[in-house]
């Protein structure tokens, strides 16, 4: 992957949020979509704020999936929800189902909520630290993020279309944060702190050094 200029202006690389090396710390060799997508820069090309599973949902193998609106697959929302995994059902009574290639049913939430922790490597549990399948602490953002990027809010980025969500479109930071903080009060908080003219004000309380610094709150105690 390399960057180039189309108008002769100085080349500016995209900001780095996560590192594939950190992904492979758990996944060993993370590669998807026919083993030909193995860099984060590739992922975000398709998993963008406007993308969803509409192209495959009409061919869903599970009838109930066809009746639902498309599911957002925006990268931050997708990754946060997948790694919340079984805790979505346990803590919020929600799930995250993406209809994939061939109409496949990919349930990252409720399908695994009842799987006993004694059964190793079953379902989505983040992270599986030992043979018992004990669920780890999803507040350890540093396991994926680099340079404390979890506290660098994507101000000015495109809003995220979320057809199955309670709010669509939704601002970028709201989409990322409420992918884990799925209770309605968290969404209400995000909405109340967003102005239609000036945008989100998350940095006032949650930026590095602020009263509720994400780096501190997500220290993985």
C-alpha cells in the first residue's frame, strides 16, 4: 500500500488508527475475503461510512434476515461490534448480524450468548486468553489502537449510515463509541452533545487530558 498525489500537491498519508501487527497479535495472520485482504488500508476502502450489506441481504439464507434493513459495515462500527461479541446480548440484549457472500448469516452477538465459557474457542469472545475461553476486557483499546488514537476523535469525517440503528445517519465518533456503548442512554448522551452546525463535542470531556479522558477510562483495569 502506498500513497500518491493526483494533483501534484504534497502527499499526506492517512492517519493511522490501528496496526495490522496488533491484529495479528491475536489472529496470527488476519486475512479475509478469499485471503486477499490483509492490510487495514484495504479494509477501509469498502468498509466506509456509506457501506452496508444491501447487495447480499436480498439473497439471505435465513428468511428473517431478508425482512430487516441493511446492516452497516462501516469499519469502526463493524470491528467494535464484532469484538463486543457475546457481550452484546448479555449486556444490552442486542446483536450484530451481517449477511455475507452467498447470503450467509453471520451473527456476532446472540448466537453465542449462551455458549458456556468452559467451551474454548467458541463464539466471539474478546479476547480468549486461555483454554477456558474466559472473556477479556474490551476496554483495552491499546490492543488494537496505536498512538492513543482512541482519543483522537474523527471530527469532520463523513456521517455513518446505520439503517438498523436507532439513529441514521450518525456522526463518526457517535457511531464508533455506541458500537460498544450500546445502551440508549449512551446514544442519548452522544446526540445531546452534538450540534447540527458545529458537530460533536466529544473532545470537551473525552480527549486526552480531559475530565473523562478515553485513555484513562479505557485503561483496562
